[in-house]
C-alpha cells in the first residue's frame, strides 16, 4: 500500500507540473493534483478536500489566507500606488541616468540595482517587472544588446538576496517563519549578510560571463525579439527623493523594529511599516494619481489572485504531507546524515520545486516541521534563515507562476530564458545557503 501511495505522490507532483505547463490556473490544477494523491493513498476524499483542519485541503488553504492576507493586501496597495504614480519608474530612470549608457555591463548592473532596491523596499517582484522591463527594453534596443540578457540582472535583483537572504527584507518569505519560531526579520543577521555577499558576487560574475558570451556570438537586440517596435509610454513623474521615500521609510521601520523592538513589535513591525509607507506614498503622490479610489481598489483586488494561488499550492502540499505514501520521502530526507540544517534545506527546497512557490513551500514546512528541528536543538534563527533561503533554491521550475509571468512580459520562452534564470536564482541562492550554514555554526 505504501508503495502505491508513494507512486500516487509522484503522480500528483507530475500532474501539478503538467497542468501548470499547460497554463491551467493553479487554483484548478492544485485540487486536481490533490485528488490524484488522495485516490492512490486511499484517503477519504470528502474530508481530505473539504475538511477544515490545517492538514486538509480547504483547511490549509483558508489557514494560509487567514495568516498572511494582511501582508498581501498592504503590499499590493503600496505597489499599486508606486506603480500608478510613476514612482517606481522615476527611481529606475534616475539610477540608470546616473550610471550612464556607455558600458553594457554598467547598464546591466544598474538594472540589477534598481530591481534590488525596489524589492528590498517591499515592492512585489511582479510590479518591479512591470516597472523595470519597459525601461530595460528601451535601453537594450538603444545599445543593441541581446534581449535575453535581461534575465540575469532582473532575477538577481528581484528573486535572490532581497527576497530570502538579506536581513530585514519585508518579503513574505522572511515573514512566514516568524510566527512559528518567535524570531524577527533580521534572524541570523551576520550569516545572512555574508550569504548575501556571496550571492551578489556570483550573480555579478555570471552576469559578466553571459554578456561576454552574447557579444562573442554577435547577438543583437533583434536576436530574440520578434517585434522590435515597442513603445514606452511617457508621463509626468515625481522626483527621485519623494519617489524613494516610502520605500526608505518601510526599510527603516522594518529594520529598527526587528532589531530594537520587543517580542510583540518584532512579530508585527511589518504591518506597521507597510501601513506607514502607504500613508506616506499617498501624501507624496496624490497629485500623480488621478483616480485615487480606483487605485486603492485595484491594489486591494490585486492581492486576491496571488494569495489564492499561493494558498492553493500550500493546500496541495499539506495533503501530500499527510499522505501515507509521503512517509517514504520524508523519512529519507529527515534521516540525511550530518547537520539537521542540511535535511531542512533539502526538505524545503523539495517542497518549493513541487509547488513552484517559495512562500508556498514555507507555508507547508514551517507548521509541519519547525517543531521537529527545534526539538533537535537547532537555533530558531538558523531554522528561520536556512528555511527561507532553501525555499528559493528550486523555486524557478517550468510551472512557476512568476517565471511564466516573466515569459509573458518579455516575449521569451523556456528554451531561451529558463537556463540563465535558473542558474542566477538557484546557484546564487545555493551558494548563500552554504555560506549561511557554515558561518552560522561559528556565530
């Protein structure tokens, strides 16, 4: 029976990947894949799918939404204010002008810097894509650079160190472990900083390598672009200082609350920081937002699809975790010899690959295994940071929602975009994970 159940788990994972590649929405794909796992493991279908417990599909989905909807909501509203006002574009434009257009590598580094600043300031990576890609497109066209080179600077900026590694990042991946471990946004600060340095260093070297290789091949902007007549819409933008002020406020509040605050403040500073940033953004950008109520409405409604997509992936994983057939895989992972942080890395990254979501993986691993590693005597701050980083190692998979969005926005495809994206995110994050685990044993 356990063998059949284990086969069912594998088939369920294959199914959710296949459905995603066929562009079936995860909200539909997840329950269908869950049904396969339930069938092969002879689980009660009604209870497993509709039950309200945290390890049942609807229960896990609703629990995730209950715990994290406020963050998705506030983050989405802030992102929409920054987007509609043109603040994100103003920040990107300012930095790119300061760097100059004389060197292709400098332009790539500038795009990386813009993306990193925006995401570390709490802006959704989806919004950063919308803000940065049009500017990058015009720059690439002007310098006649191969368009597929956009992968490395963009992904290095939005989906590596600013998402899971750097202390204080307000990303949801850095928030989820707090409630299970009683930690803060700055957990394992010194190892995290060193890991960030390692990740950035690799990314910048890889960026240079990809650029040189592309130039040697004689690739141009039109090599990977079918329609080279894209037009960037011009509009009046706020100045740079007001544009970046809400993000700076968010970062300062998040860091100060995490470092100097008490237990309550450490757990809730992200809400205070996001709300404060929203208020400041509205005050500063009110003259650049013609339809204010509509903008708030769009920001609020924009939080619904992302959280339901992530919660659906979490719900699928929650049912997989209690399926009898999963015991074979969990025993295999948990009994990996050596430091427990190694098995935590393998476990979390595996769940990330299954769900195609780093936050989804953490939403599964933290409630089910955090206590297991605490009981083994592992430092809570190390559990927090190692799990957060591990959730990103295999998050770029063919069915990943954020990667599919990137392909749609750039016009690239799996053949010419997956390799560099995967190496940038996965290898860079893996290097950071190794550094964090090694240095964490010393500090």
